[in-house]
């Protein structure tokens, strides 16, 4: 399952005994999820589910971000080149990946070190365990653009927050606050 070249190098897999350590490896882009990364992550999770020797998945990001969300620039570029279905295809695949993570039979630990935004929340929160660090910065910035937070955010935020006045989607929250809110 080790990556060999090209865009597969954006998702690295390391096997250590019965553990698979998956590393998002686009640090210059804050590990923003490209379509190829989402496809690769989904393939890895499905393969590990079938492999009886795998007992634990650890998901982390390289650099100063766990994952800053979807690579919106890539989606816009595809749309501008006439591939208007790419955004819908990306969302379908990403939400399928989130569903697989949420219903996964094996434990998944997401190490939320650094920036965790938008799709990065979806790629981490649905796993069974989450570790926030002193560097964690969690936000759903798409709401500033007038978009609703997807990736299951209405589910995982509603269990943690009081939406009567201010919501997490308007603010950045650090790792300690996530613990206090019972998100991690």
C-alpha cells in the first residue's frame, strides 16, 4: 500500500505491525484535499477494512496543518475548464469517504495538529478518536462565504455547542476549547 509517485505521494501510508499510519502530504497547500487525495483515502480505508491484519488507523497531516479542507482552487479550475461536474463528483466522493470513516469497524485516531478546517473536519471528526494539540485551530470557514457547513458538521457540532447565539462556524477554536466542547 506504499505510495510510489505522483499524486499518490500526497497521501502516504506507513505500515507498522497492525497499524496503518496515513499522512496527508501537501504541506505547502496546508494538506488541502484534492480529488485524487479523497479517492486515495477512500481506497485506503476500504482496503484496510478488508485486511484482517490491520487493527488501527492513524490519520495525520504533515506540516502546520492537519487539513485545511477541500482544494477549492482545484475545483474552480476544473469548472473554469468546462468540467462543471467535477465539484459534484468531488463532494460525492468526499461525503462517501466521511460515511466510511463514520461507520468504520476498526478504530481510527486522527491527530489534529495545526489547522483543521472544512473538509479537514470531515476527514477527522467522524473517526472514533481525535487528539487535539496546543497547535490545533478548528473552524468551518465556508460559512463566511454564505455556504452551509457540510461534511456532517451539523451532526458533530450540534452534539457539542449551544447554537442560541454564536456558533463555532463564525470563529476559530483552539484544541483546549474543542476538548471543553466535547468535540475531541
